[in-house]
């Protein structure tokens, strides 16, 4: 059992049979009376968000979540196939379940899938991935304005902004948390 004093950003717990994660948190201690814990909660199954205030001493259950290391194998257009790296069982996810992660998913990428009561509710990609640029405009010499960027298409089909010196065919490192270019990679 968790208590209100355990609340913090990123904590996962269960309300009415659904898992929730704390996305924002603040602690308020009024002059008299009990301390208040104000939270913004996000439903991990359907994504709905709402604000809730807890008083000190309130209790709630921890979410029964499991995380498994899975390897992305392939996509057949409608579903994405992941394989458990320890049991070799395969899990098929819909495009809606994969959501934004598909922009950085390349065959053989190892990531973590989050399960709640046997069903997948989330994907955690590695913090950095290395992908190849398949399409990018050439760099015009002398075009050195500070902070200039150009669009580049990755092998996954995702388009992001890169510095002008990055060329087609090169591999780059991308931060999957922000979706931004980090550096070029020599291969």
C-alpha cells in the first residue's frame, strides 16, 4: 500500500482498477489542517488526464505493472511484432499502441514493453538510437547562418531538423525523449 506522502512525479499506482502515473506534483502545507498533495494524473491505458488532491494519510494500491525487454522484429503495415528476449514469445501491437515510438523503431531495436494485467500499455525506447538519413537537401557552401537547420528524412520515414553539414547516407544519433538530433555517428 502506498500513502499520500509517497507521491512524486513518475509514481505509478492504481485507481478503480486502472493504472495511473503522476505527471505533475506539488505539496501544500496550509497554516492549519492536513497537508495536501496536488497531482496531475494520467491514465496509462487510455491517456486521459485529470487533477486530484490527496490529504496526508490517504492510501492507495501500487499498480501491478510488469516490464519486459523486447526486441522489435518487423511491421506488416497494421501490426508491430516484438519478441521477448528471454522467452522468445512474440507480442503483436497495433499502430495506436506503438504511437510516437514508431518514428524511431528500426528492426532489432531492443526496448522495454510495459504490461498491465497481461496487456501492453506502453513502450520505452532506448534514450538514444542511431538511424541513417535517406533523404536530405545538399549543403550550400557559405550557408552558415547561426542556428540554421534543414529537414532530413530517416530510414524509418520520420522527418526531423538537422544541421546543414549532415548529408544523405550518414548515420546520426537521435534522442528519443525529445526527438532531436544529437550528433553524427561514424560507421
